[in-house]
């Protein structure tokens, strides 16, 4: 495949990604704060809306790109699945399900296109702001129709850092250090934490609790926006297999100066 042909293949998929994500926005809004949730085997929540969005987006992609693999937090079998196709897709139908069911607006549909296991485009519907955040390497980062980029200011005591309390309580001291140095925002959506860093709403992000579907779409935005990501543990890309039981992904992200400061604070 020539570079031109490859670019055409990606552009075709980008068009479908944006269209399919936006086509589910009405359903997302209609059931917001109303959908009932159930606990899954891993203790996380799922709603009928998660399943419906997964099924509809999978069907749309399979119809147009039948050779592509499709992975979703809600539809993929429990056993690990090797990534064997040139292009694959990773979906989190609702990142922030707890928020969604409780009527808290920080939640998103997060769809990533990967080439050879590496995110090359992300389409993220931000319910709170009613906008599609999207982009990828060489294609810009867009907050709706507005070109966006990360904040360039060096870290200071007024910097806003997205942070989720770690599941592993032995990491609580890291949270204490962050609180002592920055202003913390815990939105309940890992996708939006990273996406907001990419479009300049947050200065940095630290997270210990993610799986690949939480962040794949947002990771496609980062380098193009001027955001570095430093993996504390378990770098997920290139993705070689998709597993619901994969280890948690841990990272610090922000502009280069912010990442250097975060690593200093975290002792990493």
C-alpha cells in the first residue's frame, strides 16, 4: 500500500468515525440521568445505553470496513484477542458511566482508530460541552470546529491537573503530593481528562486506574496537541492484544515542562 493509498484509507475511516459517534449523541442525551445500571463481574457499571452504542457503532464500522477488528469494553469476549488487522477500533461507549447514571455531565463516547496497534485518530463526544473533540497525528486537534492545542505555560501552583484517586491505596501519598502542588480536578472520565489537556482546558493529568479503552481515542490527540504522556506502568501501545483483564494503565501527561514536574513530584 502506498502512502497516498494509506492516507485515503485513514481519511475514509475518520469520516465514518466522526459520523457514527455523532449519530449516537441524541441517544446519549435522551437517557442521561435516566439509564439504569448493573454491576459487571469487575465491579464497574454498565447500562443498556452502553450496549446499544457499542452494537450500533460496531455494525456501522463492520458494514464499511469488514476487514477491521473492533474492540469494545462491552462486547469483546473475556479471553484476550490478538490484534491482527492493519486497522482496528477501540470503543468506550460511555466513559464515565457512574457520572452518566447519576446525571453528572462529565462523560463521553470515545472511539479510537488504530493503525498497527497505534492510535492515529480519536473521536470523542463530550456530553458536558455538547461537542466532538477529534484529531490525530498530522491532522490537527479540533474542539468542534475550532483548532485546539495544549497549554504551553510552565507548571505553577495554579495549574489544573486531572487526577483520579488510585485504586491501590499505597499510591495515596502521590495524591497528597499532587494536592500540595496543584489545583486538582477529578471529573470521573479519564477520556475527558486527557482530551481536556489536549485542547487546553487542563494543564496536566495523572491517572493510575485506566484500561486501554478509556484512553485510546484521547491518546491519538496528544502529540499533535503538544502533550507528552509518560507511562508509569504498563504502556499500552502498540496494542498487541485486547483483553478486558489487562493491567491498569498508569501515566502522567501534559506539556514537556509539566510532565517533568509531575515525574519529579511522583518520584518517577
